[in-house]
C-alpha cells in the first residue's frame, strides 16, 4: 500500500480510530494485523519472507541471551546469514549470476548459470537491516531479548516504517511498543502536520520533478547539456523530497500512534562537506553502517590506510545495499573516494582557503562549501539514477554539449519544453521548493509549525487549509511509487 | 484523553466543513461564471453546458468526435437544416466511448428532457479500450452539477470525481470561451495508407482483445435497454477514409443482435462518402462533407424509419472510389 493512495486515506484513520478505542493489551495485535495488510497489499506471498526472518531472529535473540562465548557468536552468525541469505536470494542472486556468466563467457566457460529474476520483496533491505540490528544489540548486551513474539514481530513489521525506514534500533522502538500511548491532541496534530508536509514533498515536488528527470534520463542522447544538467539537479531534489517525504509520513503516522521514530534527514543539501552530508542523509542507514560495519572494522581509530579501507568497505556495501547493479556499487565507491579524498586533502584545502582569503569571509566560505558539496553529491546521483554504466556515461558526455543553443530568451523557453514542464509546473515547483527550503532555514531554528502555533487560530487554520489545497490541487497526476521502495 | 479526542474531532470536523463549503462555493461560482456565455451546441465541446431541462428535442446525437463534428465549426445549424429537425449533440470528442455516452444520456433524461430519436454514431474502436471509456476524462470541460457528479463517480471512481471537481478551479476552465469557427475548410488531398495505419494504431491503443470487446458490448447493451425504454434508438456507423477497421465485423454482428432483440435498426454508412476532399482528416468529415452526408445519407436513413437491416447508400458522393 502506498502512502499516497486513496486506500491509505481509508486505512490509516481506521487503524488510528481502532487503536485508541482498543485497550492497550490488544493494540499490538491490531497494529500487527494492520501492518500485515499494509505489506500484503503489494504481493501477499512475500509475507512469508518476513515471517521467516522474524521467526529466525526472535529465536536467535532468545538463544543468544542464554548462550555464552563461541555459541553466542555462532547463533548471531546464523541469524545474520539467514537475513543476508534472504537478501542474496531475492536481490543479489540474479546480479551475481549475470556477472559470473559474463566472466565465464570471457574465459570461454560454456554452461551459464541460471538467471532467475524474482520480484524483490518490498522493503526487504530495510526490514532485514532492522532485524539484524536487533540480534546484534542483543549479542552486544545492549538490548534484552524480546519474549513477546507478537511485539517482536511488530518491531520488524511496524507499518509506518516497514517498507522504507527509518531503520530503527530495538532500544528505541521495542520499549515504545510495550508502553501504553494515549490520545494527545498536540502529538496527534503534530503527526498529521508532518504527514501533510511529507505529502507536499512527495506528490507535489518529487513526482513533478520526476517527469522531467525521466524524460531526459530515459533518452539522454536526445537532450542538450543544459537540459541534462537541470535534470540532474532536479533528480537531486526529487530523490530528497521523495525519500524525506516518505520519512516524514512514516514518522508522522507513527507519532499519531504515540511512537517516536528516529529522524532520517536533516537538510542534507545544506552540508558543507560530503562527510557532513552523510550525517544528514538517510541517517538511519548511515548510522547503521557506522555502528555495525565501520566501527567493528576499526573505524577511524586505526592507521590512515586502515581508515581509508574501512570507509571504502562501508560505502561499497552501502552502494550494494541500494541495488544489485554496478551503477550503485560505483556510486557508493565514489562517495567513499570523496571521503577518502577529503581526509587526504584536508590540510591542502585549509591552506588553499587561507591563501585565497576565504577564511576571512565565513559566509562566503560556507556558501562555496555547500555548492561544491552539492556538485559532488549531484554528480554521483547520475550513477544512482542511470540504469546502467553506459547510460551514466552517456549522461555525463551530454552534460557538456549544446550549451550554445541556450543563448537568448528562446533558448531558455525551449528548456522548459525539453523538460516537459509548463509554466504552471515551474510556478508550483518554485513555490513548493521555497516553502520547503524556507521551513528548513528558519532563523533561530525551530519548526514552521512552532512558529505557526504562535499565530491566531484563523491564521493557523488558513495555513493548514492552504497547505492541504496546495497538495490536493497540485499533486502530480499518476500515483508514483516511492523511489526507495525498490530497495 | 477523552477531552483531547473530542477537541480533535470537533476541530477536524469544523476544518473539513469549512473547506468543503469554500470548495463548493468556488466550484459553483466558477461553473456559473463559465455558463454566463449561454453556450450553443456548436460553440463548445461540453454536453452539460448545452443540456436543457424539461425540453423536447427531435434528435440526440451520441458518439465520438465523428459525431461531434456535426456540430463543430457551426455545422450544427447546417445539419439541423438538412435534417429539418432540432438536434442536441451529446457526442464527445477525444474518444467519447460507451461510458461517457451512458453518463450523458442518464443526465439528459434525469433532467426531464424527451427526444424522438437517439442517433448513436458508433465506431468499433470504442469497444476495445478503457482509454475511450472509464479512463477517458469525459468530465473535463463540464460545468459542475450533482447529477453528473454521480455519473462521474459511478464510472470513473473517486479519482475521477476529484479531478472533475478540481478542474473547475483551473484557469483553463475559467477562461473557456465560445468557439465561433464558421466552417471547417480542411481537406485531405489524397488518402494515405500510412496516415490511415497510424490513426488506426492510435485508436486501437489497447489492441483488439475480445474480452475487452465483450465488456464494452455489455455496457452498450445496457445503454440500448436504457434508451429504448424511453425513446427510439438508431445506430449509424459513420463514414471514414481509414478503410477496414479491426472489429467492424464484430460490431456489425452486435448491432444485428440489437436489431433482432430490441428492434434497434442500424445503418452502415462507412462507405457512403469516399471522396478525400470531403474529409478534414482521414476520419472526420469537413463542413462540405458534413452537409452532404446529412442531406444525402443521414436524412433518408432517418426518414426511412429504419426499414431494412442495412439501408444502402443512395449514391456514392464524388467521383472517387475507396481503394480496396
């Protein structure tokens, strides 16, 4: 079930109403059933994959807690193998088989491996990682094994974050599932406002931008450099609004039910370095990799070369997590190289900044850093969006062509046509992006909702109504799936 | 908690009610504003803008743009003169399939109107794609009315209803102005097999699935039952330069069954006009073609009171013959 669907518009209020009508004892069952319905709306049979990993990890948690030494580690390993095994079977097996076949063909080995393309169970990468964090935390002694099977199942399957995160930690989510939550006006309305905000980002901005991006990226050879560049910039904002919009809806809907999920995005394109970007983008995934891969490998408390190695491992894995395609692997590797490069050139860059006097103009310096960081991240997004390495190369090669045609008013007007956006689209996008960016850049921090709460009731209600009408009116036609659903 | 629930429900209900009122006011205001033009059939593509209430008309036309063309470019008055009858043209351009026609006909009768004869200009391709039926945005360009909104919801669901309502707040709707084109002077210099093939591919965009045909044939039969309970119905297969269209034998068989079961006659007038110069494009008559067709073929068919299973063309218009 998609958040941006009429079915969810019926499903969610029904679940909320029943949730608060029921006694606390029965609520976990309601949420579990609702989450099952939510998940099975896609391909019902794939709930069996979820059930498998839930049973394995529930049992593993209990066994790990009772075990000692080598046995403890062995059980954890079995649990991780089972989870990663699901990922391999459903997500990576076709990719592995295709690459082995290609390699075999190079060396003249005739029999090819069978390539069985299976539809990826939705949200597999997300709930698998969430399940693994449970067994790892139990192993580390940071989390007690959950005795209540239903609550453990709900921890994995909680519908607001089931298919696209945030990837939660058991220390945060499990205790909240145990606690009773009451209907609190402020919390519920705050959750609903966040959901509306997420919808704005998704259906008004992301879906509208995706039209232009798809047009260019499906046929890059047919477009001029300016269009390709704009489409690439658009994609950066599309994926941000799509994914952060989903996270907002997930966090907002959980908040309505009294559950606090972790923050997943923090204005990532305001970052002044790629390192900072990864502290603001998909925070739940980057902290997962930091806690369970980077730090166990030694993190930064090792030699310089060791640190570089650890960074590359993390980002190669992160790329692979996103998809079974070389484009994602290279994307991850590129980010790894960015980080390695930033560490390696730190002194050089500091010297350069001092030499040109940028350090005497902190605001200008910050702006330059933000622009450069965005350019680096956006360049990497080309690989993320392209369907193949060849397609990505095509996009990059087109970036530098056809700039002469941009001269003159007609050139710019033609750009809109080339991107499939009319004047109304441009106005809607400008206003919506200004809203989102304005809310992110409020002076003295705070949220736009806190500021609104200080205003008279008629102003607040007019603002809420205007936001809802803006969404209803300018939701892009066509129900587009969230980008991260395919991971 | 109880107090919070009550507070939430009360405020949410108030917010929803206020917005619903504002929306209703804006939608009705915009519709009223557009209707200030007092549209005539040949000035608009809308059915509701020209739909009377509690009136009698001699003929109601149903069909796709092939039938709407009898009103466009001021053809409406010419056709009325040729047929010597008052016509209400409810045909719909942009693929007015069975669903839009069923919806329009329902509203026509619900408003207390009466008609002597419904002439349904039926094309085989409307029975092969949802794009001409429930997926067709047949509510676009229609002023808001509750009776039509019910039909929109019935056939196009909640999404269609939302689009129908919200379109009333768009600039393109509010800015609508009468089309005062005097005549369609386009001609087809010569029939092009390539152009015809491209057009057919466009019209049969979902292929020719027999299951789809059966689905819309059943809906067409529902329309036949509905119409014949209230008035006389006649089917006409309109003229075209497209040549053999897929599904035509199936359509003819279906119309024959309607004739034998419900007494509804049909006239296959596909080959009545074959001169390219009488067409504006490969499947739409131009003004000259419309005038000639109405006088020489449609009028005899209607005046003949539906005698015989297939009234042959009285004569082939122009010197040209349709290539085989």
